[in-house]
C-alpha cells in the first residue's frame, strides 16, 4: 500500500473529499476512485467514515463525468467554428476545403467525405477534395450533369441521399461512376449542393461503406458545411479578382486596400464570434456581440416577416425590410429562425456580410447543440435497451456507461411504462406523437439522472427513487409531467423498487413487465391518463407485481391490527377470523369465541378505528379476508 493511500485513509472524517480531490487534480481513471473506500474498509474504519467516503466518491465521479462531458462538447464546437475561423482568415482555398471535408467526415462519423466542383467549360463536375478515400479511380472521377447521385445533386440543386447506392434507380448509373464507387466500397451516400446565389458550383458528400440512414439533422449539418465551402470558394474568387485588378486598373492600390479591409474586418468579426461560442456562449450571446459590432440592436427571433424571410433564404443574403435588416438562420432548407437588425436602414456591404456570417454561425450553433442533445438521448436509450434485453452482463462496464450519463445503477430505481392515450388521425400523426413522447421522456430522464427508451409503441423510463418517495407518487408525477409536455393524456404504470441493476440486469426486464401490467390495468379500469403501481390495486396488485409481495400486501391491509395484537396481547385477529367465518354475525361470533356479544362489539369497534370505517365494505372485506388467510399461511407453526 502506497504512503499516499495510507495518508488518505488516515485523514479525519471531515476531510473525506481530500483523496478524491487529489484524484480529480491529477486526472485519475474512474477505477482509482474506489481505492480510498477499499483502503478504509481494509483498515476497519468506522461505518460513518466509510459512508462519508462513499458519498464523496459519488460526488467526485459526477464532477469527473461533467468535466469529461464539457471537454467533449468543447471539442465538437471547436471543430465547427474553427472552419468558420479558417474561412474568415482565408489564405489557401485548398487548405480550407480540406478542413471542411475533414470536419464534415468527423462530425457525421462517416467513412468517407469528398467535395466536387462544376466545370462550366466541360459541362460536368469533377472530384476536388477527398478524405478517407483509398481508391485512385474514385479520387479522379468526373460526373456528367445528371449522372450518378452527385451529378443529380449538381443538376437539381437539391440534397439527395441513398441508403444503398447500387439499388437506387433514381439517378443514372454509368459504368465509370459505378466502378469508382465499387472500388471505394461505398453503400450509403449523402450529397448536398454548394450554391452561390441561385447557381450550383459543386457538391459536398458524406458516405459510408455500409447501409445507413442519414437523419434530417445530419443532412442539415452537411448543408451548413456546404455553405461554408461555397463561401470559401466565393471569398477565394474575390481575392483572385482583386489580384487581377492590380494589373488591369489604375486604381489597383485602392481596390486592394478596400478588399483587404473587408477581409480583415470579417476575420476580426469571426474571431470574436468563434471565441464567444467556444467559451460556451449561446444564440442570444452571439446576437449581443453582433449588436455591439454593428452599433445597433440585433435579436434572434423564431418568427419574421414572411416575404423578407423567404427572400433571405432564397438569396442567401440579408435583406432590408422597412428600417430593419433580416438574415435567415437556416440549414439544409430547414428554417431555424432569423437575426433581425432593428432600426438600421443604412448598412454597408461589409456590415451586411457580418450579419449574414453571424446568421451562419447561429445556425451551426443551434444544429450542434441539437445534435449533442439527441446523441445523448440515443446513448441513454441504448444503455436502457441493453439493460432491458440483458445484453451486457458486465457490472463494471454497465456502471461505467451509466456514470458517463450521470446515472447511478447502484441506487434504487423504478421502471415506468408510459403510453399515449390520444387517437391519431393517421400513421404520420401517430409517429409524430410518439416522437414527442420519446423526446419528453428523454428530457425528463436526463434531468432526473435516469434513462429512457422507446419501446412497444410507448416509452420506458428508469428513474431513481428518492428517500420518502413511493412508486405510486413517482408514476403519477411522471404521467402529469409527460401529459403536459406532449399536450395529450399519458398513462404510466410503475414497477416496485428495484436495486443492484448493474449486477442484476434481468431485474430491469422483469420490472418493465410489471410496469406494463399496471399500465394495462389502469386502462382496463378506465383510469387512462393516470399513474399507478401494483400496490395501488389491493389484492389485484399481487397478480400485477413481478415479485408477489405477499408480506407487503398483508402489512398494507391488516398491518395495524397485527401490530396492535403484538403490542397488547389482544385477540383482534382471531376475532376477525371468527367474524368472517360466521357470516359477519356478531351473535354467532360470540358463540364461536365463547365471549359476551358486547366483547365482540368492542373488538370490532377497535378494528374499525385501526383499519378505517369502510373496513366492512365488500371490496375491503374481501381484501381483509385474503390478508387474514395469507397471514395464517405465513405465520410460524405453533407446537
């Protein structure tokens, strides 16, 4: 045992955090956080000391997970905005295009990314930059307009995506193109156009060597990179024109100064925006920074005058609307909002370009954060799917995956099955409603340090049970929260509390089935839109519960009477048995017990005070009789 470990274990209970702070400071692995607790146990430290170390360890692991998450998000944002920064300080067009292709491949997680440019002289399009390609013939491809997926994108100026290139007959297959694609081994391909104004100048691609469905957000993200590539080419063309003007015009020096000033100012603006976003700034922080740069009021809005907004989206530029300027914030044809410069009718081209670039940065920021949130939701769903299907039985790996999501599989949890109760008009509306339920469930799980996944036409949630809470209360709160979020009734069935999920992944599947049985019972009983657990259904709960909690049912039903007899040495239980056996007749009961009828009345009055005035109602009486029989069966045999 090292001296550092000995010193950490010998510190007083008040400094339980110290060894974990040292581990955080030196960036230790997650396994190292178990050492202080193990050492304390080996040395026979008091339970209070070990509990303090356990609590400090849990906090430290959460801090470590948060730090790792922030570093990962910072890296993703850096990749996005370094491209915008490179564009602002453009020096080498090839270098910028290579950076765009590399980062597009990295962010979409594809095997290959490449960019082609149109050749007006030959009337076709040719490969300009590739990343991840291994086939020489593919890297030298030229596509006629309308040939192959890329030729179709270049011709129609619309994004196209294929899950399986060789099975897709929407575009013209040629021997040359198919041979190049086959050499590269590509299957799924996404292509988006590079446009300047109304003109297509090329195509940006992302492709995989396996079948894959590209999501709409991924198509939009690649479209944003295509806009950056088109802007890079546009800027490079401006520089070329400026250099040509040096030899052709008498005012060459003045032109150079003007263009250099525009580029330098654009570089300064993008440096500032990139720095702001990398520090964790949001959309409204970008608007505030641009307000200061333009000496006006810039606001991000999700609504704007339709005519001006459509003109901005179509032209790719900021447009004037009365005394305001409007720049559409869009990606891949999806409208995300607008940057509006208020009360500033006079705007020079440089400031107009600044507003347009700010809108582009805003769209990247919105897409990046949406992608990060959806990626986290998918990861949470995958972990819960693995627990439900018991695919991963290694407790250590399960715990590590949960810790990265700020979840604790060693805590007590409830498994909840949730389902919408509304009737959709068609399949599309039903699918949209399910997506809303999944999104709301994922958000709730993330805020509650739990997990959520879509399953069986609804969602399943795994939420920690806090001290003093019950499965019933959690089910009802969840039903109310999800119903409010999706604007429809949501029914939620809950399992009994489950523990040791990492060591017992099968318990999650069993608990889910119990939650589904409770959900079905609620719907059969006409309680749609409510939440409940097995304990809410009386003796029916014994049939719904996965573990048949007989002792719990007996305690909930006649526990006060059992406790009273144990404390006072009375015969209330025997009196109840006789009372029900005699058809609930006090006169016959007194003969059975050989006591006075007044004694029977007094005992039954005591039972009423213990169990409630409605204890003789048919439903309660049935449950009490069942509980009495179960209690007799479970009681130890007396000799």
